[in-house]
């Protein structure tokens, strides 16, 4: 639960950059880069 809360907080704080970096994953039926997401959350 904590990971999803941190993820949501990160997306809310920097949603434009996050969507820009992950646009293809969401709109091209690809897989999101979960390792990149974990690193971004850890580095906050």
C-alpha cells in the first residue's frame, strides 16, 4: 500500500514529466517501466 501511495504522490507532484516519459506505455499498449518508476519514487 505504501508503494502505491508514494506512486500516486509522485504522479500528482510531477505528472507532466511522468506522463511525458511514459506516454507510449499508456497510450500504445506497452508495459510501463516499473524499474524507472521505483527509482523515481526512491529518489524523492
